[in-house]
């Protein structure tokens, strides 16, 4: 499942061709993905200008001139593919991919008046799209219960300390709770906990304030580094231009079961433990 860095990377890839663009035509090729598409979705999108493209947690939000916002969730395998009809008109550094032949899993297609095409391809169909009034988007059922953005001002050590206070659940589970902090997933929680020297098994309520301060900073650092690397490509994820992300080459614990710990002079070996159905990777020596 793409996490915050992957979704943010896709948003940044879409922005040059979508922000300020008018959707000349929209095609919806099936009635649903994970949930049914909104009624008359293609009709409601056609002719709309994308005023702003933003992200909330793992969702891309396209604010439209019609007063509605298109909510996009990539799901497990969803890809937003950008192409142009005539490469001779593409500016340097922009997209040079000509429109590909339609594929079986091209479920939603937008063509802009400028000639760009954005195709939502989702082989497993766990993605989703919805339309909601822009002035009510924060109350949408997908977004209303989300906690603060980890790269925003509302996320800080004081907020994290309050959220952890009295919690007997493992810190790994607490950080995956989208009500505590939005957008974190398994990969980046494992990596942040390793950098902070905190075991994923430790109760959240038993972490000292200095270590919470360290953890909040490491969460921000890991996410920023992952965004700079274009996210992590493990299975289906691609950037909007089709390229792979590269942060998987910087994993210090995730997916490294049995490897030596990368902390200097640490004799530990990375372990894997299943917590709430998800694999936690950690060093039992330097993470406590």
C-alpha cells in the first residue's frame, strides 16, 4: 500500500500537468473500484478546471472550479500515468511519454485541454475516487478521523506525547493509528523507530519524553528523505512519469531480516515479528 511519501511523489508528478488545467473529457470505464464511483462522475469532471492539487494523509485531493473536490486513493496497485499526445510540444523536463494503447485496467482517464492524459490504472481495484463539496472535504468519511500531518506544524513532540500518554499498545501500533498521525505506514514506522532506537514492541505509554522528541524528529526526517528519493518501489508503485522510487535502497531494517544491524559496532541481527498482521523489522540489541 503506498504510504505518504509515495502519494506525495505522485501528487508532485501530477501538479505540472493538472494544476490550472481544464479537463476536456473524462472517461470512467467501470462502475466501481473498491467502492462505487459517484453518480455522473465523468459528466461532473468534464469541463472542470483543477484549481489546486494537494494531499491529505494517503489521499490526493483535486479542488475543482465546480466547487467539488476529487478524492483519489491509490489503493494497493493504483497508478496515475501521465502522457502527452504530441511529444514535439512537450517542454524540456516535462513528460515525453506518448499516449499508450489502452490497457485492461485503465479504469479512469482524463484528457486536458492542453493535450495531457492522466490514466488511473489499478489491477487489483483497491483504489477509490469520490467527489465531495470542497468546503466540506474535511468532513468526508475518509478524512474526518485523520490526525495531524507528520510534516505539518500540528505534528510535534507535545502532540505525540499527549497521544501516547497511558497507552498500553505497542508503539508500532500507535504510530499506524491514523487518528494519532496521518499517512504513516509500515515501512516508514519501522525505519523511524530504528533511527530512534525504540523497539516496536515497547508500550507507547512507557516511552520517555526525550525519546518521543527524538522519534518525532526521526519521523519527519525519514519521510522527507523518502519523498526526495521518489518513494519506495516494492511491487506495483511507480511515479507519475513511470519511474521507480529509490528509497528502498536506503532501508536500514525494513525487509532486512537476518542482516547485520547497520548501527556502528552493534552486534545485532535484524529480526522480523508479526504485529497485528504486519511485519515489524527491528534490531533487538540497539532498539529498546
